[in-house]
């Protein structure tokens, strides 16, 4: 009972943080996607500026349909920018495109946390889907293999937690690179820069919330196993 209460004590703030972070990022995006930047730069132009500033010349930039579907594909070496970013000249479009270009620069420079995440993600995607069923099977069966199954499940889930944790420095660094380049190349004026920082800071908090939730879930699973052995 005590462990259950402890779990709720930690989980409720994580859920609140997650909801708050989602609200903040949507609110910031909604506001700054409606405000054009003074230089009239589109998201595509902003991404190219960041790449150029770091001497990266072999990355393609493409349009992808959807809202907030922007991403960098390291395997294809392509930045894909959404409807609200690729051809738009809003403050939000500039900072989001610059952020994705920041990921491309990380890839080009061999940023270590980014390498770790890229290598772990394929395995983590599979293991995270199998982890809970394996743990559940280990909890319900009565055999000598049950404990081994549970720990296999926990180890599988831990890979997903590692991805969430490594994602934090990767995302923060991409935003740092983006904002620094925006500032150094004067893509945005001072007030516009502040708006861009708000958008990227809000987006970063969603990753913090996800990592915190995953870590708490992991500790909860470990707690369930250790309690079972008593």
C-alpha cells in the first residue's frame, strides 16, 4: 500500500507536467505561427541558413504534409518540414526549421548522444512493445522461469527509458544550436528571438515530461518485482 501511494505521489506530478508541457507548446506554436518575422524568412530558408552557418552542404530539405510533423531523417539525410513551416515566414516556422537543422548539424558533426539514440531506437522500439507482455506473463505463471521472464521484460523496458533520457541532451542541444545560429546570423530581431526561445523551451519540456514518466514507470516495475520476492 505504501509503495502504491509513493507511486501516485511521483506519477501525478509527472502527468501534470506532461499536460502542462503539451498546453504550453501548443499555445506557443499557435501564437508565434501567426506572427511573421521581419525578414520574411521561410522555414526552408531558415533551415538552409543554419546548415550553411555550420558548413553542412549535403542535407536535403523537403516538404511533408501535416501539422508539427517536422523531423530530420539521419538515414536519408533529409530535413522534412510541415505545412506550417516549409513555406511559412512566421517566427514559429523559423525556430522549428532551425531546430531540425540543428539535428542535421549534430548528425554531420557526430554528436555522441545523437549517435547513441540512433543506435538504441530500433531495438528500443521493439523491446518496449514486448516488455509489458513479458513482465505480465512472468507475474501470472508459476514456474522457475517466471522471475527470469520478469527481469527480461524490465531490461527490455529499460532500453526505452534510455532512449527517453538520451533524447533530452539531443533535443536541448539542437535547440541551443538553433537559437545560437538565429542570434548570430540575425535571422530574427530581439523580440522575435524571445518568441522563438519560448516555442523551443516549451517543446523541450514535453521531452522532459516524457522522460520523467518513463523513468517513474520503470522504477515502479522494479518495485513490483522486488515486492514480489518478499
